[in-house]
């Protein structure tokens, strides 16, 4: 759903800038929000 709302480019950029601390939250938001 997140990709439908904000678009693939935004999600791809957000995931590309994750680190070990922020990756689990980004994965959760991408999958369920």
C-alpha cells in the first residue's frame, strides 16, 4: 500500500538509506502501511 500512496521512487529511496537500526521499521511500514 505504501508504494501505491507515495510511489515506487519514494519507497526505493527510503529503503536505500536505511541502516541496521532503521531497516526493521522501514520493512514494517512498507509491508503494512
